[in-house]
C-alpha cells in the first residue's frame, strides 16, 4: 500500500490547500512534500534491486469495457523517478517560502506532483496517458497565472498546444497496440507481436510525443520562452522533473514496443536529431544574455545527450551485442540533471531579485558582497559541467561511452557538450559573480540569508554525495537497463 499512499497524499493535500488561505498553506505544502520524501525513502529501503515490479496494487481493479486497470507499481526506473520527484518538490516549495504566493499556487504544485507520480508508477498504458495529460493542467495554470512578461499568455498557449498535440500521437500508438493486445496493462502491451512496418508507425507516434516534451531538436521552439516567462518554481518543475516524462516514456514504452524500428533507420534518425540538439542548444546557450534562457538551452543540450545515449545503447544492443551503459547512464543522469538545473534556477532567481534584471551583462561583482552564494553557485556550476566527483559525471561518462561504442564520430560530436557546457556555464558564473555590472547597485548588498543558504546547501550536498558515492543509484539504473534491453532484444 506504500505506492497508493505516495499517490494519494499529494492529491489530498492539493484539495485541502485549495480551501485554505494565508501563510499556513505554504508550510503545509512543504510538510506534505517532506512526507512524500519519507514514504519514498521507506520504499527504497524495502526495495529489492534484483526483482521486477514491486509494491504493486490495483491490478484486480479491472474496467472490462475498455480492458484497463488501476495498476501501479515500482521498479528500478520508477524508484529513481520517485526520488527525483520527491526530492525536488520540497526544494521547489522551499524556494518560494519567502515569496507571497496564494494557497492555490502550492495546491497546483502538489497537483503537479500527483500527476508526475501517477505517470512514473502506472503499469497500464491508459493510466499512463491520463496522468500524462493531468500534469498539463497545473503547470498551465502555474505559468499562465504566476508567469511574467507581456506575452506570457501567448507563450503559455503555445506551450499548451505543443504538448497537448504531441500527446495525441502517443494516444494513437497506445490505441493501436491495445487493439492488438486486447488490454492496456503493461504486461499485455509488452507481450503483443507487431510487424516491423507497424513498429515504425508506433515508433514515430511515441517519438513525436516524447521529443516535444523533452524537447529534442527540432521540436524545441516552445521551451526557452516558456522557461523564461514561467515563475521560478514553474521553471524548476518543467526542467527538473516534467521533461523527464519524455525520457521515462522512451525507456518504458518506445524501446520495448518498437524494438525493430529502434534498431533500424528510425532509431538512427532519432540519435542524429538528439546529437544535433546537443550542439545546437549549447551554441545558442553561449550567446544568451538572459540567464533563464541560458539555463533553458543548457537543459535542452543535457537531455539531448540523455536521449542520444539511450538510442545508441539500443542500436548497439540490436546489432553488436548487449549494451546497457546508455540506458543505465540515462536513468541516473535524469536524477543528476534534475538536481543541477533546479539549483541553477534557484540561483538565477536570487540574482534576478538582487539585480532586478535577467540580463547577465547588467550583473556582476556579487562575489565580493556574497561570498557564500559564490561558493555554492560554483559547486552547482561544476556539477552542471559534470566535473569528476560530482553527480553528473558518472551519467555523462556512461552516455558518451555508449555513443562511442556505436560511433567514434558520434561520440566526438556529442562530446562537444563537455567543452561547450564549460563555456556557457563559466560565462554565466563569471558575468554574475565577477562582471563589471552596476557597481553603485552593489553598495549595501549583503550575502544570502540563512534560509536561502540552507536550500542551496541541500542541493550542493546532493551534488557532492551522489558524485562521490553513486553506487546505490547505479544499482537501480542497472536493473532498469537490463530489463529494458531484455525486452529490446527478445
């Protein structure tokens, strides 16, 4: 019943917060988010890494007219996603405690958490799709109501249309497989035999939905504007957790349900698009002056590498022998990237409030006035650059290794992300901490308060601890990779 408790707590909390008023709502939301983290820790403690799906419930709750079930459970991939969601959600709420936000803001965050957890624990294709759509509702309101900028409604509308339209392709693929399998349960979907031609159709239906959500080049045009106009907590949800829905979908659905297409031309095209996105997004990030847009394109480059590693691992497994490194690296990198990008947006929010602008060229010199912030920002920056002994290093190493096994030139091009990332991250850090900026504005500036320090310290500790001792996360990602590859090469 632990999985059921994890699912129900945020939706009950969300409903309660919609009825409350005053500051008590933000603290209640934080307590609920921490409680979710405790439940996740209990699941992790009792989780058996050598087993398949665990903590299952609802398989017997069968809807005969559509042959769907309320079937939920946890495996290694799901547990990583639970850790990602339930570690970052309290950090996201905590980052807003100093702001004046209505209770509905926190109710929407918990509703978003509920939708995300439903996606990651669903073992039924129809439930997966329903929760996929549920997540769109709270983030649309968070960005539309609490976002900033003259064009926020236009940008939010574009975001909604892009993601909703993309999800319809996924629904088409699920319905097609359902007609062959006779049920939506994940085991039934995995068991169905589909022709190679049909698999190509399924591949592209799923790919369009997941590529838009990530996003992968050229389906990215909604991302930077949405991240920039969204409130900081909305940007954190979008980049830290929500885009991982696409990676999760590729691993859970696209690879097992279209193995022949993944191992053929379709998989190769997806790999090429992912690598193009790495270089494209990195180069655009380098020339950005808006700090939130820079982080947005940085995020696109990093998830491009994650997607490239997955498809490379699949192609190698289909043609050259089993290779789990790409999927293993992608699984652990989702967690690392989530922590790092939330840290970057946290710092960006602090800088924007201090300088009153998003323009990096108008910032600078803050290191002398806020040395504690400068140190914590540096740790988050080196984590983003995947420096050894930080959380992103092991994931990026495994991803590049998988691409290298498939293609040396592919690895060289994808590996440019290491150099280009160093360029735009050091530019961001240098301009904000040491740039000339407005010296008169710096007079009277102080270091960050204790409350903000504690939030950033939690993020930096995660970066360092997961970098020095990644083995518990590696054991979960290894189990996931082996299960997916076994379905891919069966």
